[in-house]
């Protein structure tokens, strides 16, 4: 009984330490970046490139745009191409857009994990207020 309490306490401590370290992961600079609600900004600017990035898992790939904002350029990660194809939004080089999302460092460059993108009067939501991707919500509740 005492051993299980100690084990439970150690597990809880490990979980809290990992949870506290999570926002720092977004700024690590290399590899995977996490959405951080503390770095959410809205950037407005012009699209300088539209890229389809292959998925490492072979799931169709993601759609990225290069956004030239007032101060610098950002690699904006929008989401899976298949999720965005069903939306009434087309993106092209030269388009003026406004993007809200978590600003992170990805591969040592400024990037944004987009929560929404607006072009003209059309806004497409990509994540909820906590950063959970809306395409992930379509999968239903987690299996046990």
C-alpha cells in the first residue's frame, strides 16, 4: 500500500514536470513545435509562397504559406491539405491575409501554427481556443 502511494506520487510529480516544460518545447527551434496559447498573435501581410509539405506519416501532407508581415517572414503551418480543400478559401502568392496562431521557432526560423486565417471576408477556423486542431476533432472521442 505504501509502495503504491510512493509510485503514484512519483508519477504525479513526473507528469507535472513534463506539463510545465511543454510551452518551452514550442521555442526549442528544431523539429516538432507545439501550439502555445501564451504566444498567440495575429499577423497581417502578403503571401509570398504556398507550399504543400509531404507528411512524414504519408497522410497527404500539410499546407504552409510564407507570410511577409511588417517585421519579418513567417512559415505559417495551416493544417492538412485534405482538411483545407473542403473550405471556401483559395490561397495564392500575392494574397493579403490575416492569420491568428501560436508564434514559434521551427527549424531555427520564425513560424506560426495557425488557429485561423482570413482572406477578405472569408475566415477559416483551424484550431480551437486551446490549440487543438479542428481536423483532429473530426476523429471522435479517444479510444480506450
